[in-house]
């Protein structure tokens, strides 16, 4: 029996600023530009928005600040903050609100000036009593711990992780909007400075500015717009706050969020044409591909090293270049969805995945702490 929420809502507009190094643009400037671009893409205006969903690391009251700045008259709002996965949490919330009639046009938006503001995350307010004595680097040491454990349990190698960075760069070289497009080899990654063993600088995501936005509405209204991307399934999960409390360092709760998204969509990994996963670090790509069922647990290293995820491979992954080579303005999750939608619309130029009908976008928050998975499809999948 199909899920009653499957395909009832759709993304009808996307906006992305492509301003990855933009001194003079605040985080709110980036969000505002992306929002207007998304609404223009949908053929709508700010006056049409009656549902607002946003999260920002620079604002404790993002919904209030964004509503004021954009001059929105909203009936429903959600400022859930679960880190970089927040925007797929918002998609799930928007789906429910739209279907309940709480709003008709939902705007999901994000903006950041992380790079031009100094390249650092906002200071973490939460105490870390179990980790602070070891003077770990936040957040990389948490991911390094997961990488080291994966190597210990499954024999994963640094060279296999390096292949993930190289594949992302090859995709970025097909994307004129990507921030980093220079050649990158496995040898370059292995020679890169170690930041937190076993992860090197080249295993880490970019630090950029940027803004992204999505416009969602119900399916009956979406049919009046060009090339809507229907939300077939969505799942969310929360596991822990700090890495010391993660139940299993080699398995994230993407297993749970993916399972729910696949159940709602009535699909499995083998029916997905295009994949976007949150690659804050190379170990993220490997773990999420395993946890979402694209390869068996422990086989992610060999799978990625085989060329499967690079251009010309069997599974197109992070086709915009990902957080490793395209952009990463602190909370990257919304950009996985934007690329997934654009692939389904056939608007990705040289990196376009031929015949893409089903795309999976996955996002991560905290230190492998929260996970969210969205499966989108073209009209042919409804």
C-alpha cells in the first residue's frame, strides 16, 4: 500500500547565489538573494509565500529575522535547527504543513558568509565535557574518529578516501559554478597536510559563503509549473549530540532516515538514478553510501575507489562537486536538494545525468548526529 504523502508535494523553484567568496554580503543578504531567485524560478513573488522554513548558524531567531527582512506575511513557520540536515527536516515539515492546509507556498532558505567572515564556524555553545580534555578540533576530530574506526574494522585506506575527493573534483570540473576546479589526484590528497589523523586538508570540505533556497507547494498546484520535482519520500533521524555518545562510529542513523524515505517512496537504492550526499569530509560520502544501501557496510572504500561514483561511473554521486569541491557555506544540506532537483529538470549541462527520473538527496548535521533523506522524482514517477 502506497504512503498517502508520496508525491503530494513538489519543489517548484530553486535558487542558488553562486557567491562562494563574497565580502560585503551578509548571511541574510545571501539568503535573500537565493530566496528571490527561487521564487522567480517558480514564477512567484515574496507576496505569495505564506510558509517559512529556515535555519542559520548566525541567528538564534532566524524565522523572525528572515520574515522581517523579506517582508513576509506568513501563516506557518518552522525554525528547526539540526545542523546541516535542517533543510530536509524542513522539507518534511513543509510537506505536512502544505497537506494540512497550514500554508500554500513554502519557502525553505539558507544563507551564510562563513568564508568572508573569517572562515570559522560560529562558536559552539554546547559544553563537550567528554571531549574537551583531549583538545579535539571541532568538528574534524569527530569525523577523524569515525574514519579511524572504519579503517580498523573494515580495512578502509586513506587512498580509498582520497578517491572520493578526486571523484568530487572531476564532477566539479564539469560545473562552471564550482568554487574549486583545479586538477586533483590521489597522490595530491595523500600528500596533503594531516589536520586530524587520518584526515588531511584535502579530505575536508571547502569553507565558502553562499545561499540556497527552495519553493514547495502541493502537487495539484505544482502541475501548473514547469518541471516540478515531486517529493516521493522523506525521512529524518537523530542519534546523538557529541561524537563520544555515537552508538557505533561506523554506522550513522542515515540507516533510519533512509529506510523511512525508501518506505514512503516505495523504492529501493537500485531504483535511484542520481545521489547527493553531504560530504563535509570524505568519510561522510563513504559511510552514507553504505548506510543508504548503495553498497554493503564495510565495502564503501572499494566501491568508491572503483570509479563508481565519478563521472562515467555506475552511480552518479555529488555531481555538482559536492562540499569538497563546489561549495560548503557551513550548513550544506540545502545544496544537495538543489542539485537533485536540477538534475531531475535536466538543467545541469555537462554534468547532467542522462534520463534521471529519481534522485536521492541526503544531509548530515552536527558530528554525524542528525540525518535526513529526501527522494525526489519527475512527473513520470507519480
